[in-house]
C-alpha cells in the first residue's frame, strides 16, 4: 500500500532540514508521492514533540526517521 503523504518537520535556518527537504522532494517526485513540510516552531505541540530533533520524516503521520534521510529505507517504506 502506497503512502498518502510524507511530511518533513523542519525549522527555518536549519541546514540539515534543507538537505532533508531536497532529498525527500527528489524521491517523492520520482515516486509520485505527495510531500509537505511543517515548521516545528509554528506549533507548540510539534515543538514539544520534536524540539531539537529536526528534521523529522513522517509517513502518514507516523515517525519514520530524523536528522538524515536514509534513502533506501524511505524508498522501501514508500513502496509498501
């Protein structure tokens, strides 16, 4: 079953976040999977949940990983 959406929880001025966004965009465009970003600092609940652990990759709202995109693992998860 294909994923509905990939979300990158990010923050302004975060270099790792920028890298993760670019990688997720490239992979999701190739696989025709929708993706979005969410600013961790714009939502107190997100900030409480993820704090300094950004970027965080979510698939259908479930945490998949953080700090770096593990491309083979992400591709495998999106192929299910």
